């Protein structure tokens, strides 16, 4: 899976399954926002590197190295964050219901 696939999966869950129980969406909010931030940041770094390489601005290779590093070290973790969005919420809501009963 790619970072974009993971964000798509989490977004679809929030819109579909999470809509049935809005309280289940809240615990995964931080993970979801981090997924979006990392994926967007990676896309910006990649776009900047491609632009610099295309214009031969002299810094294209440096930007490409940075984009590859970010992709390998940050974006590679995004698929693992899906569970924090999808699984954490319903478990916490169910636990809360047990405590309230």
C-alpha cells in the first residue's frame, strides 16, 4: 500500500462506517490528521524536486534526495496509521459503553 492508498482507506471509513457512530471517529482524529500531513508534505517535496530537476535549477538532485529520504522514512509509515483511525475508535466507544452500563 502507498500513503495515498492508506489515506483513501481511512477517509472512506470515516465517511462511511464512521458516519454510523460519529463518536467512533474522534479517537482516530490525530492519526488521520498526521496521515494527511505526512502525505501532503511528501507530495509537496516530490513536486518541488521534479520541478527543480525539470528546470535544471542546480538544486534538483538535492531536492530529490530529500524527497526520497522523506518518502522512505515518513511516508512509508502512513499505511500503518490506518489502524489508529479505523480500529481505535470503535474499541474506545465500546469500552466507554461498558463503563457507563
